[in-house]
C-alpha cells in the first residue's frame, strides 16, 4: 500500500471514530434532553391552562370561549391539550413517529405522565383538561439533528480526504525526486542535484542527498585519478628499472661474456700463461660481484629483503645504516621497543614511508640532520579523520633541518605513492614546513597485528 493510501486511511479512520463518538454522545444525551424538554413544556402548559381558566371567571358564556381556546391549542408542538371526554383528541395523542425515526429514541427520555386539570368556571363544571407531552416532536428534532450531523460529517470527511490527498501528493513530490535521483546514482551518474524544496524535514533529506552525491562524485573522481596515478607510477618505475638494467647490467654482462670468451680461448691454446688466466678469472669474479650488488639494489627497490624475517625495527636500522654510509647527513633514529609485530602490509607501509622520507631529505632538502621516530600514536594526537580506532595506530615522523618545501610545489611520484599507501590503510599523512627551516613528514598509520605463528602454520 502506498503512503498516500495509508495516510488517507488513517485520517478516515480517525474522523470516523470521532464522528461515531459524537453521534453516540448525541444519542446518549437524547434521553435527558427529551425528559427535560417535556417536563419544561408541561409546566408551562399547566401554568398557561390555569391562567386561562382563571381569566374565564366572571365572563359571560365561558363554554364558548373555552371551545375557541381549545381549538387554538390543537397545533401546539411538544404538548397536546384536550378534554378528557374528547375521544378523537385522545386518539391523536397515540400518533406514530414520523417515518425513519426509531421508537426507542423516545423511550430514552423517561416520558412524563399526562396531567389532568378540572375546569370549573363561575361555579359550573366544564369537565377536565388533559395536558400530555408529545414525545415524537422532540425525538424527531433530535433524530433530524443526528442525521444532519452525520451527513455533514460525511461530506466534510470526503472533502478532507480529497484535500489531504492533494496535499500529501504535493508534499511527497520531493521524495519522488529523491527516488529518481537514487536511480540515477545507481546507474553510475553522480552529478545529481535534487531541488531542496518541500517541508523542512524533506528539504533536509534532499540537501543531504545532494551532499552525498557530490561527495560520491568526488570520491569516484579521486579513485579514477588515483588509478591513473598508480598506472603512471608503475610505468615510470618499469621505465626506470628497464633503463637501470640496460645501462648498468648490460656492460657488465658484456664484460663477463668477453672475459669468459678470453678464458676459453686461452684454455683452447693450452693455457700456459697462468698469470693471464688468473687475471681473467679475477675479472670474472669482480664483474659477477658487481652484478650481484646491482641485483640486490634492484630487488631492494622492488621489495625490501628480510623485512618479514628480521622484523621492522631491524630493517629500518639497516636502512638508516646504509643511508649513513652513503651520505654525510646525520640520522637520529628511534623506533619504539614496545611496537608489536605487524602484518606484511603494515610493515611495508611504514618502511616505505621512512625510506621515502629519508630519500627526499637527502635529495632535495640540503639537510644536515634528519630525525626519524616510529612509535605508537597517542590518542590525543590521533587525527579525528581516522574513524577506525579498533586497530592500533603508529605515528611515523621524518623531520629534517633543510630548506623545506616550496609553497606551490607539485607532489612528486614518491609523495603521491606515500599518500596512496597511507590512504589505503585509512590513515592520514601531513607534510609541513618547520618554523625554523626544514620539512616534517607525519603519518598516522592504522596497522594490523601479525597472526600468531601457530595459526599461520595451520593455515
């Protein structure tokens, strides 16, 4: 059933109940009303008759005047006045109710008994007058009022249903627009704007839907931009790797091949020049060691070796030691000993953050000192944007004393990669210039604890 039908049915039900209660109240009050009306009219009629009889005293021909008087009283409503010996008039007292008026209605009024008043004028007895209530008159009036009230109430109910239907249809029009907008969103079109009209509650729903659609459109656009950035970063990394393999490993491969060919040629000739053979072997060993070093460097770029075996702190310490050997920059390195073991993704995210922060400090900042801190995040310093507080959060800080970051600098691929990694964990990253010079990288990374060794083995 539609909302319009339900609201109309509710209004009709409430109005019907109210109308029924009102009619019931009118019927229940009919008895006291009839009784009070009959009692009042009987007293008035009795006083009128007594006054009239008193006015006939001392008048000539009182019988004729009494007859004229009684003829004039035949058309009174609510009361019937007649001579006790007038059988025709007495029969009129038993007249039936008008058509459609229920007889039980008069019985509710506890009918007043007729009253008899003797007529004695100038010492002469003119019989007895009977004053009887006409219950049917008052019952007919009450029944007519009930019927009229019910009819008017029905007409009002129909009018209210029609007006309510039109009003509800007008008020629910924005909801139909909201439904149409949701269908458009479901179809993959997110630039939806719903008119913020209607009652305040519905207008608020429309406003929130527009805000949701705008945010969803922005999220989809951001995801598309991130996907394009990931593809660009991957292509750039592949190009760098291909160039490194070609430019660095290619000459060494050629040198190894040349040395092997020379060694083979000497051996085929008899190999009497032992010194030359040893020198060729030394060249082969030297070239192979260079290839191994380059191979390890390439593998380190692709994936840090030993991160899972030795743990995060050991690999970060190894990274800091390597950076110290290749640069004169002072590295102050601190990893909290209370950090638990994280899963592979969390370890890799934190390692790449520190690696990228150190690399940027060495390449671009002209810094002489870098401070690296990895510790559990305190609750009061964790950004409110991190909604999932059920997981531990690690606070990573890489701060240098270099020249800082230009105001309108375009993010590099490395910074974009860090943003994407932290964003994927549900965390937050910030880059800010230090007041005294230098750049501070701060990241709050929600992490996942590593599964127990026994559970991994069973898996």
